[in-house]
């Protein structure tokens, strides 16, 4: 593990391989550890960088409210400090939201982008959405992260043969700092990177598990608001595609990276 001091604190990251730089951004309550199947595969083809977002893993904890723009600003500082711009961004869930935010505010740092099981906005436009937010916040406050971790791990990996993954991810989610998790989660509701992200002239691949939390029709709808974007669907996959279908995802990522690895004009 490597560490880098930036304006908002210390950030943990790994950097392996050679070639075009590819930066992996994890989801809420996760860490760079969840990218291990992709790190092992992609380092054969490119330079892979994976970072713990502020408030996660071994990076700086969150001790005050934070916005998605501020978290994306951390990533922009990180990219500049490592001198890997323009890089290929790959983000899942909240990491995909940060990718959209970077497309909106710092497109010059991004050569191409992949978002997995994510969206360019999180509108709070129904009582159902509000209830889901309150339920998760309530679970963390009243019963703690270990209880939430068991619930989430069961949803992410519902099959009997996924028991080992359920236990692993439940342990990782439960190990989060409670205050950091709550601050990070509160940054998401009501956030939007539109319409600015839709104007970015950056090649974009949207990947969805066929059993992801949000339906494919929702992703097809927002795809129409984005420039130069296309959708790929991974079969028999839920929200945690990097772990439940690593081989299918790795093939898509490898092909997309190869497509956008040519030297940039001087």
C-alpha cells in the first residue's frame, strides 16, 4: 500500500503495471480491495491505480459533512499529484457518480470512462426513495454497521454458492468508520452531475448487471443525456459486478482500455 498527502488528508492507493493509466474508484462502504480481480487481470495490459476514497479504507476519515463535488475534487487532486492525466476512469456505484462528477468539472483529466451500476444523478423524487434512505441511515444509527453489512451482503450475493463472498463483504462493510460512512452516504441523495457531464466529449462505457438495483430502462433513459456513451449488460450479475462476474467484466474493461490506449496527439 502507498500513501499520498493531499490538501484534504492522507490517501491510500496501489499502483501496478505499465501502460495507459487506469484509475479504479470503488463504491460507498467499499475500498480498493474490492477491485482485486480487476487489478490482477488489468496489470497485464496497463498501469492500474486504485485509491481509497476519502472516508474509506485506509484514507483520511470524514469528520464533517461532505459533497460529491468535494470528494471528486480529491480524486482530481490525486490524478494531478500522480501525474496520470488524462487517465481512463473506472467507477462503480458511488465511484461511478464520482466519475460523472469529474466528467462534469474536470473532463481534461479523463481520456475515457467506464461507469458500472451507477448513474449521473440521485434524485429524491418519491416517498419510496426517501424511505430507503431513512431506512439505511436508521439501520446504521440504531443497529450499527455490522447489521447493515449483513443485510447488504445478503442482497449483493443472494446465491447459496456465494457464501464466501457474503462473509467477506459483510466483514469489509462492517469495518467502516461509522461517522465516515454516514457523511459519505448523506452526500449522495439529491446529487446530480447533469447537464455538465452530458456535455463532456469523453468516450463513456456504461456497464450494468442485469440484476442491478436500478433497472436497465433507467440506464437507457439517462444514456440519452450523455455524449458518446454506450451500454453493455452483464448477465447473471447484481450490483457487485466486479466480484460476482469478474471474468465478464474484465473482458469488457480490457477491450475498452485497448480501444482507448493509443498515444494522444502532441
